[in-house]
């Protein structure tokens, strides 16, 4: 119980900053409807309680399942087993990810049904499944992460040149949506389970990078779909609604059953697969089995409360706040506000805490989770600020940020200690979680709607892509600082 209370304390300190910022904006330069503010406050309470419960559940439920499955797949020493189970696990856990469900619905609406929700779910989940297998094989075959990422992003840049410009932001945002609160803990644990078979320093280095590799799958698969389908999209509306629906509590009452169903569907594949593995292979004692099942229940309750708070309270307030600031005469203030929001929102991302806990555990405390957290927040702050500039200046296109950003990241990966390469690219995935995909995206949509000349589809969607990219540079800079410090102390750190 003490662990649960410590989670609540940690989460409260994480969510309070962004809550205070929105309230300050409301009572000063960007007032929004009182109903939205009350929903926002209630949503913050839901998020604090839900995130605390989720993190506790992930620790005792999701992570042990992933580690057990990763260890079993590797111990079998059969490539076909790794390929088959990796593909199935990657596909099933992704197609049920709540963040992806929301994004797929938005894409279907933007393209007026030309790209259906089902096709996005199918294409993206297949992409994750295939690249998850590639990531697992990398660990077994001892392929350097930097070299594999160079090949994968080389393929992405080539496909981007051949595909529709409207698909670029969607493809990168799809990658962000697949690394949500459900998939990240499982994939991280799966990677840890696979790499733990090796032992030693190699095990530490290979514990990270699987999320990074898996998240390239949606980018590649969506860009290929763009080329094959020949559907061109360059503009659209994301159904921004400036009106306020009635009531304060009713949106929460409306969202709870929907969210319960989405989370139940998201957890069902993992639960069923674990049940099958338990019956056939694991055969865990009843005490350990009950603890994992208890963790799954906590994960379910936490995710329901968290996502309800985000969707019913935070998202609409984010959109209204963005619109109010964007409509100001001196709307350049969007840039510093975006920087501050980017810095604080990362503290409320559930997957970030899961990754940071694993980093501190795997490295035996040598890499502190707080250092990673603050470095990550600085990277995301720049991502949101640069995105605000792009919304305000129409001629700045997304590729002008992404192309040099990823090129710098790939070049750096050859000069940074191996473990930091994996952490950096994994961090890019976990940073673009449900808080970013809802509140920050909604804020950008509202701002783009208010600013003349801004394209709501192209400019707003690309913000998730930016949030996924800047941490790659920020964390690798941290890696270079660690390398320099180690050199002064006479300690050798292996490079990529």
C-alpha cells in the first residue's frame, strides 16, 4: 500500500504544473468557458488517481507478463517461434491500443472516409508486428542498433519522397499513437525478457531500442499505403467544435463506459495470451499468478480513470485554450506558452514513468530517472515551441524539421554510448503518449483554427511527430555528457 501512495504523490507533483498553467492562462490572457475549467479540474483529479493506479498495476502485472514471454521466446532458441509470436503479440497489442483507435477515427474523418478506420488499424498494427520481430531478431543476432536505425530511417526518407505530403504527418503521428500506455510497458518488458538471457553489459544495452524499432513500423506501413492507394490529402478539418456541451459531470458519465470497453479490448489480447502461456508453459505458482492478475485489474482501473480524465476534461479545455491564445492580437505568445506546456506535459505521460523506472533498474541506478525525465521534458518543450512557430508561419513545413532532426539523431547514434542510443529512440516513442496525443494536439488544433493561413490537418497533426523526434537529440546529448564525464573518471563506456 505504501508503494501505491508513493505513486499517487509522484503523479500529483507531475500533473499539478500543467493544471496550474492552464488555470493561470484562463484567469489572465486566455479565458475559456467556466464549464470547461470545472471539467478540466475534475479531469486532473481523474488523471492523478488513474495514473497512480495504472503505474502500480503495470509494475506487478504488465511488466512481469512481458518479461516472462520475452524470456520464453528467447529460451526456445527457435527463430520461427520468435517470428510467429513476435508478429502476433505486436499485432494484437497494437490494434487494441486506445490512442491508435482515436487517431484512426480522426484520420477517417479527415479523409471523408477515403481511408477507413479499419484500414489504418490493420496497416499500422501489421507494421508494428513486423518491426517488433525485426527488433527481437536484432537482439538475438547481435545487430548494432545504430546501423539498423540508419537502414530503417533511410527507408522512411525514401518513402516520404514518393508519398503524399499529407501522409507524412499522419505516418509519424501513427508511430506516436502506437506507443501508448498499453503497448510501451509490454514492449519494454518483452525487450528486457529477451535481452536478459544474454546477461552482462550486453543485456543492459539490448534492453532498450525495441520500442524505437517497433515505432518505425507504422511510419513505413502508412507511407507504403499512401503510395499504393494513391490517395492524396493536403487539407482538411478535424471537426474542431468551439461550442460547449451542457453539464460538468455528464461528459465523464458519457466517457466512462466507452473507455471501459476500449481498455477491456486493449487488455483482452494480453490476458488471453498470458492465460494460454500460463497453462502450457509458465505454470506459475498460484501466489504469483494472483499477483499478476491483481496487477491487470489495477491496470484496467487506472487506464479507465486516466483516459476518462484526458478525454472528458483535458482535451476540450486544451482546444479552447489554444484557440483563445491563437486569437489574441499578439499571438506570438503561443511560442513561450508552447515551450512551457511541452516542458510540463511530459511529467504526466504514464509510459515515460514506466521507461524511466526500467532505465534506473537496468543500469542499477547509474542513470537516474529524474535526469532522463528532465532531459526529455526539455526536448518536448522545444518540440511544442517549434510547432507553434510552424503554425504561425505557413511556409515552414514539417519535413524542414524532421529531415535535419532525424539525420542529426542518426549521426549522433554512432558517437553515443550504446545504451543511450536505445534509451533516446525509446524515449521518442514514449513521449508521444495519451497526454500529448490529446491535450497538446488539441491545443495545437485550437491555435491552428484561430490563426489565419494555418492548415489544421497538416500543422496540428505534425506536433506529435515533433514530440517524438526532439527527445532523440536531447537524450543523446545527455549520453555524450555521460561519456565525457566517464572519460574524466577513467571509465570506459561502449559506443555504438
